[in-house]
C-alpha cells in the first residue's frame, strides 16, 4: 500500500514581498493614476535639459506638467512651460501614435476593452482604472492586468 503526502509548492518561489506584483506597482509602471485630458494627442516639442528640443505626442497633461511620448520608446514628464504645441501634421511619423492616444482618451472606467498581448494574442476585459499612459484591466477570470495605451482599444458594440 502506497502512501501519499500533500506538498504545497510556492507559486512564485523566486519573488520576495518587495518583488511581488501589486496594483500600486502596476499603476506606477503606467505613470500613476490619471484621467486623459483634452491635450492628449497634441504634437508638442519639449525642451531638453541641454536647451535642445525633442518632438513627441502629449499623453497626459495636468495644470502643471505634461507626459510626452518621445522616440517611440520613452515618456518624458515635463513642466508645462517646457512644452510648446505644434501642428498635428508637423511629423507624419507620429500619426499612428496620435491615433492610439486619441483611442485611449476615448476610453472610460467600466468600458469593455480588448488588448494585445506581447505574443500577438488578443484579450478582452473591463477597464477598471485609467492611468497616465495605460490602464488597469480586469479579465473574466478575475485577474488585473496593466496594459499600455498602444495595446488597448474599445470593444466594438452592436456588431453581433
């Protein structure tokens, strides 16, 4: 007669408490909580520390600062007085980013959304909180994901 013994394995054995994913860490990864403003999608130039200028797209703005998408891979937070608006057609290479920002700006908490996983698979869930450049999304399985603004769009309604 064989006997069996139940062994509980840790789910994330290599992570200590400081490394475990939390909603607060997800918010921070997406720039912090923040609702998109009407300035989102504006082409801007932002003054660099060395007095030169970089061109990008405003993702988020408050009364004091603007988060600007630059070079396709980074976000710079600048004071409002360091940013100048430019015509939307100033740099045609920014049109896809502008479109993504405007789609993201149209989303609200509670909206049904789709997102694109890094491996190309699509997921669907509910937007639960917008951040400066992404959102926290709840899946049907009860997980909460941090999704960047360029990988998030509304679920089309009325197409059933």
